[in-house]
């Protein structure tokens, strides 16, 4: 009889406290600061922005003592920097921190493309500094349950992974999502969730077959992706910023399947189901929303305190592989950001 395992994820409150810097003052930076304050013992000691006035306002909102420019931030007495700028700036800002000797947690998607990702990872490794993509879902309790079910063979041979992520964010949403210069579009902002989930379950995916709908500005509004693994398992992944979708995921194997309700990438409900539709077990969500970001911060704190430079739950090498996969998707649908080389040139 297959049973549902318990999550092995430690309480974020138990992680050793580090002094954090936050680079950026947007929505995700605020969510991260709130999560650290509400769900961990971590300390946000500094914040930096292109506009020192915005940094000061952010610091006043969250009780952060040191505010200023990016240069002020990387010169501050902090143990790690969370990079929360737009995708287009991740490479430059991560390198700014690494060059100053600061470990980094870089908001997803890790960079614009695989070449930038490999460069950041290479510098971090050369300097012996911690580096990780802030794919916060990887560290949630129910993702650990899924990993266990896949790893111990409870699901049998995995045949299909499906996942979708759609939010009504265009037109009329954040300007950065519509702007090619800021690496906008659905794929890097929303599609990263189903793609990363499929990579976690199946391992490296083969070359994608992708179709997309582009905006007048040339970024992707909607993308559908089919990919195979070497074993023949399939990943069916969709993303859109033009509609709110169910945002659910399934992992179907020969012995059982996992269903994760929307939003699949956040703290939510899910179940283990037998082929005859018998319910084998279910889980209920942890009691917070974006305080779920506390789990990734706690993982960073544990790894850095232990003297490690990466986490096996979201390794730098995997982030590069995922960026390479998304590069191939963008090539197929015709999305290229300003300054990127023309494929094949």
C-alpha cells in the first residue's frame, strides 16, 4: 500500500540567523522582507536601490537600518545579498555582489539566458561564494513530499508531468513584463514555475517543441511546451500572462499520480491517487502565503553557515540547464532580448 510521506523540511525559524542585504525595492523585495521578518530569525540589515530615496522609504517600512545605493549595499556588513531587480539586471547585479565578496540569492528566473547564468555561476565558483536561484517553491514542504514519492518509486515509472501558470498581467499589468529591454514576457516570469517543477521531477528535459503568441512589443504573451526525457516521459507545460489559469500540476506514474491544486507552486493542497481513483492521502497547506519565501531564506542560511556554496535542492548547474531550455523555447517562438546574439550567428 502506497502512503503519503511526511515533509522533511525544517521549520524556517530553526535556521541560523544571517544578516541580509536586499538589492531592489519592488514587490518581490517587499514580499521577501516580510517573509524574513514574519517567518524566520533572519535579519535584513541593508537595502540598496538605484534611487536612494526609494531605499530609504523601503528601509523605513521594514525597519532596515542601512539604506542607500547598490554600492552602499555591497559595501555593507551583510552575510548574503538577495538580488530582486528585473531579469535584465540579474547578471550585472549578481556579479556586483560576487565581486564585493558577497554570497547571492538571485530571484528567478536566474538571468536572461544560459550564457549569463553560466557566467554568474562561474564567478561564484571561482570565488568560493554561495550562489543560488531564488526558486522559492523548491523549498516548500509539499515539494519535498513530491520528491520523496518520485525518489522512492511510489509513483512507479513517471509517464507525464503537466503544469500550467497563467496570470492576468497583460495588457495593463507591470510595465516590466511588456518591455523586451527588461526581459519581459510570460516565460521568464511565470513559465519558470512549471519548467522548474518538471525539471525537479523528471531531471533534464530534452529539446522542447514550443509554440507562442507574442505581443506587439515582441515578448511572449503565451507559450505552450512539450518536452521528452531520455526515458520517454513527457512534460506538458503552459504559461500565459493574458489570462488567469488553474495553475495546477500533476505527476502521473504507473503506480499512482500526484495532483497539486492551484496554486501548485505555492503552499497549497494536493493528493496521492491510485490508478483506480482511490484516494491514498492528501496534504493541507502551511498557514501562510508569500511567507513561503521564508523556506528558501532558511535553506540559504543553513548552507552558508555550514560553509557550503550551493544547495542540492536548486543547484547552480540546474539553473543553467533550465536557462538553456528556456533559451531553446525562446528561439522557437521568436523572442530575443535587446543585446542578445542572434541564434546561429
